C-alpha cells in the first residue's frame, strides 16, 4: 500500500482503512494471518507505533484478533457492527488551542469504560468534517463527539444527520449549532465574558476594545457578555472598537489584523481578546510595535491555556474547565450509547477569572 504523507488524514487511519478494504474485498479471508508489524513497516515506511495503533483499533472494532506468539488474524465473524467500544471525535485541530486538553478529558473517561477513540481533525472545514464522518461511520463507531466547524448551521446539522441515520448518537462539544436542539457540553461563555469585562471596569477601564470571531456560538456569547457588562455599568458601547472577524482563525492572517487594532490604541485603554491565541498574537505584535503591556495597553484573554502564564507579562484570562468539558461530553455520550433516552441535554460548566499582570490598574494612577 502507499501512504500519502501529505494528506491531512492521519497515517494510522490510512493504514486502518486499507486493511479494512483488504478484508471486505476478500483479499484477507477469515482466519488469515495478516502481515506482521515488521513486514508492514518495511512495505510502507510507517513507524511501528503507527502500525500498532491501526491494528489495535481494528482489534477493538472486531475485524482482527490476536493469538499469543502466533500473530494477528482476520476475525471469522466481524464484530464491527456491534459498535461496542469505538468512539469518533471530530475537533478543529488537535495541535492548537485547547483541543489537547479536551482530548485528554475525553480519552481518560473513555478508557475507564474500555472504549477507544478515532480522532480526526477538521481544520474547521465542512469538507474535511464530512469526509471523516463518512469514514468513521463506515468503520462502525458507537458514538461521536463533534465540535461544529466554521461552516453554516445547515452543513453542521448535515453531519449530525449522517450519524442519526445510522443510529449513532452524537454529542456536541463547546459550540452550539443555531436552530439545532442537541446534546451539548460547553462552558458559561456569556458569564465568563461578563465577569472579565466587569473586572476591567473595576480597574478603571471605560474604553475597552474586543476582538473575536462571530462564527462560533461560544465567542458570540462572549461578545454579548461583554456588551451587557458595559450596559450594566452605564458605559456606552462603541462599535468602532469592536473588532470582529467572520472567518475561521488563521494565525498568519490575524497578525495583520492585530496591527490594525493596535494602530488604533488611542481609542481604548484595554483589549479583550476573545481567546488566548488571539491574545498571544496581539501581545507578540505589540512587542514588535514597541507597545508595552500593560503600561501602554492592558490585555486580557480567554481560555487559560498553558502558555498564558509564560508571557513576560503574565496574561489575565478566564480559566475554562476544558479537561472537564471533555470528560463530561464522554460521560453524556456513553449514557446515550447505553440507551438512555430523553430530551437533549445542555451541560454548561463554570469558568473563573485568573488575575495575573497584564492589566494596568487605572484607579491607582
């Protein structure tokens, strides 16, 4: 087989798909011994760990079984349709943001119940989410944890419908889909943003800029929390210092946008970054423009990612219980897999403020 190393599809998943095709086409027949890890490594160039992951997934799915000291064999009666111990997870990008911590929560809870995970990155693109959805349905998953993409609501709903048609339960994580009542685990984005804005106000800031994406329900809720905190403190909302983007977050593109925001810093004394990656780019761009934080401009983020306390000036932010969000999403999915029925549940976890050193206290100036 040929592994496409440039493909966004994980290499273990490419191998896994190829092995299933060989079984379904009868090339590997029931009770046949499949090639050893060493033989597959020699023919594909894959690492042994990658090969082992693909084979273990197929053992879990019922396509293969192992005989001690003899090797791995094709299961005479495939158990894939049982869907008893494989869960699919679609997230935007496992390498960035809070996805690694989210996956840790999902994985820990899954392991407690002897479930394995097929993880796929969508890059917030519907076309990739659809591709992965089709593949993991084909391989017989018990359920899906889905972080909706940056696409319109109808397209995200179409992903859910694919699974519903195959009687596979789905739990949404972090982001809601407009007009779609569905199981969801998220955090209190509105209240977190309200508390963070109120904190800035308590430090004497009245001109507070904000920058976030309006594509996602989580950040739209933060925008509303920001606005309501201003209203409740009788501070006028100034549209000229609300810097929203209506596209998925791409770091290189946002660097240019950060320069535009900072070039208008005389209009405001603080910036509310809609998430920590945005705050990081603003912080880095400010340093390039010789703008000191918090001396020249105050900055807050949202998420409390691991790098938040690694800035030269540590970032004040909102801590989201991301690990717990993963854990609770898996718990809810398991209850659906086990047959628990009822109205869709929305589990909203509580966030809290983490005060560090990126905000200047204007009340002391």
